[in-house]
C-alpha cells in the first residue's frame, strides 16, 4: 500500500544520505592528484579519513583509491600522526605492566636471513622486561616471528591480556584492531603496500609506558618515521631493520635513533 511504499522510499533516502555522509571522496580529491599535484591533509583530516577506512563504513572502491593515492603521494608526518590518532581511538590496548613494555612490530618476517625478532624478544624478557610482539603475515614466502615463537612455546594470544615482567606475548593484529588487519590484507588484492604497513611499525598498542622499536627498509623512511615519532612524542627507537624486522643487522652496525618526549637522540 501507499504507507509501505512511503516507508521504503524514506528508508532508501536515509540509506543514501548515510552512505554519502560516510564518503571519503572529498579526501580522495586532495590526495589523488598525482605525486606533484596532490595536497597534504592536516592531522585531524587524516585521523577522520583513516577512521572511516578502519570502521568499514566506505566502499571497497574507496579503500582501494585511498591505498593507491597514498602510495603515489607518500605520507607526510602530520598525516601519519593523524593515522596513529585514528588507530589509537580504535585499538584494543594491552593493559599496563608494572614496568615499561618493549614493543616489537613484526610484519615482514625473513626471506634470506634467520628471523631474529623472537631471539631479541626472548633476550629482553630474560633481562626482566615485558615484551609485546605484534604482527601478521603479509607475505606467504617468508618465515614469520609468529611461527618461530609458536615452535618455542609462545602461542599467539586469542585475547588481549596483561603482560608480566620477563614475559613475551605475541598479539595478532586482528585482535588489536580488525580494521587495521583488513587494510593490511588489501595488499593481497592490489599487490602493493599501503599506509598501514608503515603505520603498524609506529603505533603503540600499550596502555602504559612503552618503548616502540620501529624499523625501516629504505633510507627515505628514516626521516618520515622519525618526524612522526617527534610529532606524537612517543618513546621509541628507530633503526634500519633486518629485512624489515626491528632487529639490527648482525653483519653491520646501523644508525639507531632514540626518541624521548619529542626529541631525537642518535645513539
């Protein structure tokens, strides 16, 4: 009857208004103009943009557009700081420990050399520190920290739990933030890394005091990641990792920077 048709029309109108309100097209117009024509977003705009991506309120086409546009443009430190803000509002934080937690992001794994992140984690735990390793497999042909830790008796957590001194825990990304896991998986569809692959190496998933050990593979990321740590005033360490893992290459001594209260110190 007429009442039923009116309800359907109203529902359709409200649905279309909701979808329009959740669109990121106005951001894509700014960041999608190519390497030379793209405009950088502010920190607050970036937080809103990634928040919509993580919440799953936009279309797959828009997510793909975001990934490609940022890949071509490159992230500014303000944009990456905004992305961190968005994740921090949505992540399931690991409860605070009695002492500062060492955070080891492990996403690359190893292809040629042994994956040394589990060894680093266990050595730090032996010194009495709580150690959080978080990550997910992003390539099928690499040995992951999760696989090595599992063989050593450290199984991946199925729920977020407090860390104790002298303990190593592996927390999968999907448990911390399902939206971030979905964004990492976009690589399997389009074949390219996106902003999430850098973001996971910068974020702090802990409620309490922590030291994030960030790593980079290409020299240009030293400046970008360092500037982001300065902006967010995180306690962090940054080094050129071994095959992308947060471990110094045992064949050489890389530059290592420490960040305290927004200040960089080369150690």
